[in-house]
């Protein structure tokens, strides 16, 4: 570890962050991309390959989401108060590497001969291990990003790099998974239904996760001297933890950003699963054709950051999120809604793939902007929280981002599992041999239901009330308070 500044040397809190540091901070996104790519197959694997009911899979997701809801804010608070020679955040990040990797491997390699209930226990246990591991990584990681600087726009840049790198890696990982791990074969028109290939997913994914977490953790250790110097003498107590959480929940801006983020992540989790079902059983696409869903998101990688910078010149963060979410919802729901209404092209049309993934491309050119801005909003909430309470709380504040991120597969998987059960989707279904009502149910989940979730996210964001002027006022007051405290100590 290189020491950039001494413990007594004052730190410029509005400093710019080097691009190298932003990229190393973002390198941990490879872990998220790998887990998310695997998540596309999880319910499909247990339901269509192994024969477990979708509702039972959804119940496993519910159990894991409850564990997340309890663990995430507790780990966030612990990382805020932790003291070590390696700082408050990095020890947690180091501790996360093996649990995520081991959990991921066994999640896709259940032992032979398990009953349906045995598969349920296996899914819940190893999915929970992955999620708990991610709790120890994601919350300290995001809190680290929030602590690096107090600059209003530089924070957006840090999380912008993280989002863009995550998108690039997600596309690459999904592409590699569909083309090289699950290729179509004469026996399997869609390789995702080939049970023998899941050992490759499990092995490659576990190694990739381990590499990603360690690279990010080692690569950002030189930032430890720049982080907030706070009093961590108080031991963690549940009473104090719940009091601090209650103080946060009284903040309307925190609730607005949290609810908007969680709702969008839940919706992403639902379609991340039911999209695959629709592509396979409604549109009858091969795994190679489904790859174009990842390619369609590629332009957003290059557009998101400059678009965010341009929009930030004219709009407040709240307005940017609202318009970005609305546009994404309309674009992504359109092909499924048109198919439901009988207004879409036939499955044998040469325009099928472009017309499915063209609107998806437009939606995901804008969607990353909303997620970058929400991350930046949570950083601003941390400043307001310090002004109101005298305490820094990035860990507990960003625990909601960790929970929101994991609801992509957690709560989203719960809704998707019970949604598939509700529409009567059978285990080990055959392409081209499903009832029209079942196919319509898939389209409803991917179209109207997805759109309604995003409307709720927009409604939640309407209550956010920290604009640039208000944040400048907060920083002026905080800087005066910190200077007074420093003079008093001197």
C-alpha cells in the first residue's frame, strides 16, 4: 500500500480523482457482471433443466431477500465503524471474495439425486452464500466511492465510470456465456437447456469472481489516506443502529432515491428471468440470437457518460432520473406489448431480431444515466445526513444500493418465479407446444407489468428534494463546521 498523505495532513475534500483510480474502483464490476449473467440462467436451470417448480424457486429467492434485508444495513453500519490498519472498507471487501466464488460454483453444481425439496434447500443455501458475500463487497465498495471526494459532479463521474465498466463487462460476460458456454447444438436448439454445460459456467465464473474482487480491493488501497477521518470508538450496538436507520428514513430524499432504485432493480430482475423465457418460448430464438440482447446494450456504454454530462448542464438530478426511467420503460416494453396485441412481425420474419432488440438498444442508451445519477444522489444524501446528525453514514446509506442491486435476482426472482407459476408455465416445457394463454402471460410480464413498475419508480423519485443549490449550501455549512472542529482540536 502506498501512503499518499500523512494522517495529520489536511485532505482536499473536493479533489478530482485520477482516471486510473476510477477504473480500478470499477474493476470489481466484473464480479457483478458474472453473478448477473449467471442469474439469467438460475431459475431456468432449476425449473426447466432440473424440474423444480418456479414457485418453489421464487420462495428460495424470497428467503434470500429477507436475509439481504437484514444483513445489508447491519454490514453497512459495521463498515462505518470498523477500525484497522487497512481502513474501514477494504477488510470487508477482502473477506467477500471466497464466499461469492464458492457460492457461485455450487449454485450451478447441485449434487446428483436431490429431490425437489432438496434442490430448493440447495438453491436457497448457496444463493444466500453468494448474496452475503456480495453484501460484504458491494456496501463497503460503494461507500468507498462516496468517500473519495465531496465534489458534486466528480461523484457522478466516479459512479459513471463504474456503471459504464459494469455495462461493458456485462455485455462481454453474457456474450461469452451464450456463445462459448451455452452454444446451440443438434441436441439443444437453445444451449441454455443443456445441463452438461453448467459445470463450465460454475468453474469459469468462480475464478472470474475471485480475480475481480481482489483486483479492485488491492487496486484502491492507496485511497485509504484520503477517506473521512471519523470517530469509530463506539462499538456497534443494535439500538444505535436502528436509531441511525430511523434518522435516515425520516429523510424524504433518501427514501425517494432508495425506493426508485429498488423498484427499478426489482423490475430488471423480473425481466432478466422472464425475458429469457419469452425469447426461447414466444419468439423461439436460439442462444446465439439472444446474444443480440447484450449487443443492443452496447451503445449505452459510450453514450451514458457524455449524455449524463450534457443533461446535467440543463437539468437537476431528479429530473434526469425521471425522464431516463420513463424513456427506458416505453422502449423496452414496446416489442412485447405489440406482440401481445398481435401487431408484431411473425417469428420467421428476417426483421424479428432487429425489431425486438432495436427498442432495447434505445432504452439502454438512456437507462444507465438514471442509475449513475441515483448513486450520486445517495452521496449527496450522505452530506445532508452529516449536516443533520453530525455523523458520516456512507455504509448504511449505500446498504440500500447493495440490497437494490441484489434485488435484481432476489425480489425480482421472487416475482418472476411466482409470475411463471401464476401463468401456468410448465416444468421442462417444449418450444412450440405451449398454450396461447401461457405465451400471452409471458408477454404481459415483459411488457405491461415491466412498464407499471417503472411508473412507480418515477413516482418515488418525485419526492427527492436536494438540488445543486441546496447541496452547495450543505457543503459550505459542513466545511465551516469541520474547520471549527479542527481549530478547536488544535
